[in-house]
């Protein structure tokens, strides 16, 4: 809509912002939506025969009557959209070059996204009790808007102080592969699978940190057992990672005494000997980063496997075909 009918995009967007603000007032009392220049009249109100509050009036009532006002930043963002609305209605009647039009569109997008960022915060945090029944619709709108980078820039700018102070407290941030901002939080404890989360776009990734075996610097793996050391360039693959993750004392004892094996195969990613018993007594697949509390042995080939092994004598595991394979050959 912004591209083919920018004028209407601007008008409708602003109308939507006003509607949300008025809906919040309405939840308190219908009369708050009527401008102070008129006496509130219930039958006129419900037939639509009344003049509604301006944004400033609404903000004032939210603060003084509802006790849930807008912050200055919120009000400014909404007012910018309102100002643009009035300007745009005239601008697109006149003839302008394509370059000028694009510049104007870009400005509109930024303002709308910023306004949405603040509106979304209001709807899902401060006013969530009033708007919770529309959570799905609000989430859909948010997803659509989060795809636009300009919107995320606003989010990132708003978080920059927090990120700075977290960094000073030793929190490790990486560039997020989804939104491109340095806002993905990492838990640099060695050799434990965790979920890294991006403060800007909310992306979650199963991650793991190790110390590089060559240069001792931090190496981060995301979602899979392939990574390169950013300091010395050493390349890691799942089998290298499996060797690093395995509880070596336990593996030594089992190799020496013929005890239970400390490695198995992954049913999920078909990894061969990628699932290892770590020092935290968890089974971790060094290829797909799934974590298991225990593994069962295949009744046909005896290898440990992450899948359900109850039929394995007949049907095998991820790495053998069981008795049915034997019959065929
Ligand atoms: Zn992100
Ligand atoms: Zn290294
Ligand atoms: Zn796996
Ligand atoms: Zn098997």
C-alpha cells in the first residue's frame, strides 16, 4: 500500500494509532473518547454522532484519568505520524520526481515503524490486560513489521544502552544472523548447550562455546557442529567437537575395562558416533546439538542410539537394518 497508494497508507496508519489509543480510553469509560468541547451523550456516542478526542487530549486523559499515560517518546512518535499525515495528504497531490517520492516514502516507513514499536510495547506490556484477547492479531502485525530493517534499527537504538552495560558486565554479544545487529546474547560457559537469544529480533539458536584447542580463544557453534575459530581460523567439524565434548576420563575407563560406551549414533541427524556422554552426564549430539538424558542400545548391532530401540532387533537403528537387512542379504 505504501508503494502504490502512499497517501492512504499514511492516513490509515495514523487512524489505526488513534483507534488503539481511543480503545484504551474506551475501556475505562466511553465518555473519555468524546472531545471536551462537547457534552458526552451516550445515545449520540453509540450512533457515532460525536467529535472524538485529539491525540493530545487523549494523552492527557490517559495520564490524568486512566493513570496509564504515554511516555514522551511514545507521544512524540505518534505525533510525528500525525504531522506526516497532514503533510502527506497534500504532498501526493503534487507532482514530484521518483527520487523525491522515494525519499518521502522512506521517511514514512521509519516513522510508522517507530510508532508501531512503541504502540506494540503499550499493547503487549503496559496495556496488556486490555488488549490480550487480540494477542494473535497483534503478533501477526508485529511479525510483518519486524521484517523491515528500519524498524529493527529503532529497537536496537533503544536497547543500545542496555547492551552496553551488559557488555561491561561481561556478557558476550554476537552479530545476530537474522537481523544483523550485534544483539545476540551468548553464554560463554564452556561445553554446555544453551539457547542464544537476540534482544532485537527474538531469534533463538541452540549454541555452544568451546576454547579453541589451538589458540585458546572462544569458538562459538550455532545449531550445528561446524564452526571456525575467529582468531586462528581453525576449522571444526562434528567429529572434532565430539572429541572435545566427550568426558575423556569416563571414556578412558570404559575403553580400558570394557564398560559402557560413551558414544552413540544420532537418530535425528543420522550422525555416526556424534552423540557423546559429557562431563555434565548428558548425552549431546555434536552434530545437531540435541541433548538426551540416556541412550538405548540397538538390539541388532549393539551400538547406542538416540531413537526408540524397542523394535531394533527386527528393524535396526539409524546405522543398521536389523534382522530384516540380514535376511535380504
Ligand atoms: Zn536478531
Ligand atoms: Zn583458534
Ligand atoms: Zn544429531
Ligand atoms: Zn543397529
